[in-house]
């Protein structure tokens, strides 16, 4: 079912900019309708989302530089799993994705499941980070969760993250480490053995080592505040929530601050 890669539809998806790849957009556009199914192909994201958002919230600013709610940009938001959670946590969120199908699914889910009272504002946009940079938009924080391993140039992508955050603002990035263990577990095990992810979801050589991530951040003018590993509490059931760990060998998340 997932062996072949769908082709991007130029009538639906914005033309790819430098940070995005048409093949990656097509792959995740094909999953848009299943994004919110906790037992579907995005099950790992559902399982880790509580940990991702909880950890990020400890490092995100409590208030905005010019507003009551801190303005947060969720880059590569897909159908809005993290965006909705961030809005429920009280942030003013813009979910951005290059997949028009993903953004359409995010908007439909939000319409069908309105945010509870006390949530922050939530808006979605189909487009690229480059467009926001060209518009000179700035946010109190930028999050890029499980996205940097899919971009064409991670170092240039980090520069854009820095350009999109206000001075003193925070950048949160989560990704996969490039180790033999991540190859065995995060790629072969997850896609071919346990079928947790569609085949072709990840390209192991594009996984990023923590030292590389830190280098990209320093080159972009960001300093690292914190980093931790992420791992499921149990593989049975697959929906088991994830936990923090000192082990960075597979999944990890990091917080950076702009000077």
C-alpha cells in the first residue's frame, strides 16, 4: 500500500521552495485523511505528542513579546496534531505546512472539534517557511517537530528558523539521531518489521546527530538550552505514551534560544 510514492499535485500543493521536497510533500499529503486516527499510520506521533508538547511548553515563553499569548509557529504541522495541542496549552499558534491536503485536514478537524475554552488562537496556512521570511514575519517561538529530517538542506533550514524567531525567542526541534540503533529500530523496525510507519517515511542518511544539530544552531546564531531523548514507555500497546530518557540514540528533542 505504501511501497510507491505518490506524486505531488501542482493544483493542490504550493510549488516547493528551497526547504521542501515535492516527494516528501506528496508522501505526507497522501496521509492527510488518516492523520488524526490514533491507530493509523501516524500512531507514533499520537503516542509521543503528549511528551513533545509537555517538554516544549517547559521551554516556551509564557507570554508574547507584544501580546498576552506567546505567538508560536508550528512548521511542518501536517494535519495539526501539535498545533492543536499547543493552542490548548494557551499559545497563539500558526500551523504552517507545504501540503495543501494536510492543511485542509487540519482545518476540518479544528472545525469538527473546536478548541476548549481558555485555548489560544489557532490558524493554519499552506505555504513555506521561505514565504514567511520574505514577509519578515517573527514569532516568540518556532517549533519544528519531526520535520528537519525531511528537508532538503537542514543547515539552511536552521537559518530560517532563526530568522523567524524574535530576539530572545525559542526554537524547539525534535528529530531522529543517525545511529545504527536508529537504523535498526527507527527505520527498518518501524517501517518494515512492525509496520508502525509507511515504508519510505524516513531516509536514514538524513537523520541528524545531536552534534550536527547543535552545530547548525550555533551557525544560525542560536544557543542550546536543553536536550533530551524520547522513547516509548512500552511497545505493547503501540499507543503507550512516551517518556523522557537520557538515551539520545533514536528520538530526541532540543530547545534553542536566539541571542
